[in-house]
């Protein structure tokens, strides 16, 4: 995702509004690797600017996605937004929902079966499991391991 200043120029070039609310959203998303949902972003923005509306958040996210600055991720539950537009995949914690960027190397070596004439144009890999924090929470303590 481009910097807040660059996004301001991109919005201005298209004749879109450049309000203080949008400026805040640009700053909150820039470098954000938490893959926020619209509601999570709204909550964060509302803490800093109580007058911001949900409509502004949703509209701004929609426009940023249209510009190719965000990737909407529909992985079950609320759509999440990824400001990392570089080619990558994800790992999602089954317990807490944390979403991490992961990089799969040598995808040309992947062997895929069952396409039966289907011609893929892209692929997204999502690894499911437990993040480090949740895995550590579920590790039994030595006392719990005793018979």
C-alpha cells in the first residue's frame, strides 16, 4: 500500500474526497499487518476520531480496494483487508483468528490434481492451525502432564 501522502494524491487525482477521516484511515492502514475487518478498523478510528462514521470507513475501504491498494480477504467471517499487495499467502489461527502473511517459494513445483480442464489464473493458499500465542496457551504445564 502506498504512503498516506501518496494515497491523498491518488484520491485527489480521481476527484475523491480527502477528509481528515480518510487521512486517519490511510495512516491506520499503512504498514498495518493485522488484516483488519471494516469493524475493527472503525473501532480503532473511532477511538482517535469519535465523529467518524462507519459509512466513511466502508466507502474508503471500497475505494482503496478499487485502486488496488488493499486486498479484501473473505476467509470465513467478516471480510478482512490486507494492505500488503505483494504476492503472498496467509496463515490463519483457528482459535483467535490471527492472520499472518506467509511466502510460499517455488510454487512452480506444486503438483495440483483434480482440475479436469479448469485453467487457473491465480491461486491463494491459506494455512490453518494455531498461532504461537494460542499454541503456547494450549500446551499443558508439567503439573498437568502427570498421571
